[in-house]
C-alpha cells in the first residue's frame, strides 16, 4: 500500500464547501431523518446508548435502538427519546444475529440510516445482520458500520456492493487490520493507503480513526483530519463518532459528507472539552452536548 500525499485537509473551508442539508422550520421529525442503531451486548449496553444519543445530537429526528433483550428495558428508560427493540440474545450475552433478523428486516425498510455494530464483539452475529439487512434497506438509506460489523466483513468484500457507495465504515487501526487481513503495524505504517484500499475494495466510504483520521472514498479521494486531542482515546469515543455519522446521514448528508463532518465535529468536541475540562479525563458522553453548538457555529 502506497502512502498518498494528495489528501484534502478537513477544515472549516472544506466544511463550507460541503455544507450540510438544513431542515426548514416546518420540518417534522420524520423529515429530519430516521435512524435505527443496532448493537450492544449484556456487558456493553452503554455503547448503543452513546451512539443513539449522538445521532439525535447530530440532528436526526427519530431514533430506534435495538439491543439484547436483557438490556432493552434499562436502555429505554435511559433514552426516553428512543423506541427500543428487544432482540434475541445468545448465551454469551450477544445479539443472536440470525434470530434478530426477523425483528429488524421490516424496520430497516422505513429508515434513512442504519448503524450496525457499536458494542458488539461477535463477528458471526454482525456478519449475519449485515448480509440479511443490506438487501432490505431503502434505495436512499445509508449504512454505517462500526466495531464487529467492520471486522466481520474481512474476506467478504462484496457484502456492501449492492448499496452503490451508500455505506460508511468507521474502524480504528486494529479493526482495519482485521478487515484487510494484515497486521496492525501495517495499518499504522500507512493509514491513508489502508483507508484507500478498504474503500476501493468494499465500495464504501472509510473513516480510519487514529491520531490522524483518514477518510477515503471508493474512487480514491482522500481526506485528512489532524485535529482532536489525546483525550478522545477513551472508552465510548468511537461509539459517539459512529452515531454522529449516522445522524448526519439520516438528515440527508451524503456518506462522504457525513464522514467528513462527523470526524470534524467529534474532534472539535474533544478540543472544546480539553480546554474546559482537561487534556485527558473527559468522558465520551460529555462529547455529545458539544455537537449542536458546534454545528450552529459552523453553519454561520
């Protein structure tokens, strides 16, 4: 994989050229976009909570959360804004992928963005969900993949092709290594090259998270974001990014718009908390309240 030096920097000038679609004052919650976020497990129910709230903070109008049955009631109380779907659960406390499809297939036909993976560790379950739900998505819906839903596609590079580019993958270096079947050191040695290879191979926008984040489109167009802070390297941070991307996509942003804006907003929220709270020690949940303010500032 060859390092590219032709990346476009993600800054305010680029964001102005890639302005987000804005709802008018008469828009109802359906017009602002519908998100279904699927993930979590008995041991990690908070991941889907963070991702779901992030989608709402990014401007989505309606939210559905689908997680293991043992966590569903608690999740519904914690996120009263969401409709919560209780999914069949395996003995290990993971979503039972094949069985869960029956609960989800009809729901995905009526949404604008589907987020799969936050809080999941079972690649087998995640792969079953991706393979079964991609064909059920509407013609304009966007798929966002995170965590096990990314690594589950290693060796299955045609799983997303029917979406014709309407997919975003948000791996960190370890997940990218699993996706491409290489060592993590290989990814860390050439993150832009790996992002380009994955985007081309899977026909999706790829947002590779790290000290520098790299976003690649299937045609090889590359973007670089070197903002943010070390404080973002904390539990749940990736879940918030995936949720922001899904929320922006539900509002009508293209996959690359959603990824570029999502990475920038996530990093800028970390910068704001660094100034107010400290260089490290702020929590992923604290990023969420920063997003609407940042979007307002950037929209001026």
